[in-house]
C-alpha cells in the first residue's frame, strides 16, 4: 500500500469517527455576543474595590460585639447558666466565620488587582513584540 492510499484510508476513518466540532459559541436568541473572552477593566476594578471595602468594614464591624458578648458569656457562666457556654461557642463560631469571610474578600480583591496589572503587562508585551516583528507591517 502506498503512502497516499494509506493516508486516504486514515483520513476516511477519522472522518467517520468525528460527529461534530464547534469552532465558536452559538449566538443565543435575543442577543449575546461571540465566544471571545472580554476583560472589562472598569467592571473588574469595581468588583475588586467593593471586595476591598467589604474587607475593611468586616475587620471592624464583624467584631463590634466581641467584648460585650464575651463579658455576657462570662457572667452567665459565673451564675451557673448553661447558656453562657453556648453564647461563647456561638461567639467563637462567629469569629471564625468572619475571619474566613475577611480572608475571602482579601483574596478576591488581591486576585482581581493582580489580574488587571498582569493583563496590562501582557498587553504591553504583546504590543512591543508585534511592533518589533515583521507581522506589524501586515497589520497596518
């Protein structure tokens, strides 16, 4: 069997095994754009800013009742009430959850800030690379 015959047979076999290939995202009725990923820096910046604001507020507002709660739990426990231990447990759980939420907000804010700066650097590098290459002549 020659190479051309073998190649034709391989192509025919491959063609029968392929059912469908998508090269784009279909446009949905009523709108919707193409399948390109779009990075809108204004929107991402706004989300990062809100995450930072929430982080800052949670650091203070999440703890505003800590002293009063601890004192109340201590006083209830001293008087022999089981609710004192329960209140302290609820307070400990609350503190743990606030710390988790504060960390999540920080991760979101920092991650989005990093994404924006990284994207800007990548864009600058691509622009510099294309400007220095022969491809730039064809793009003008």
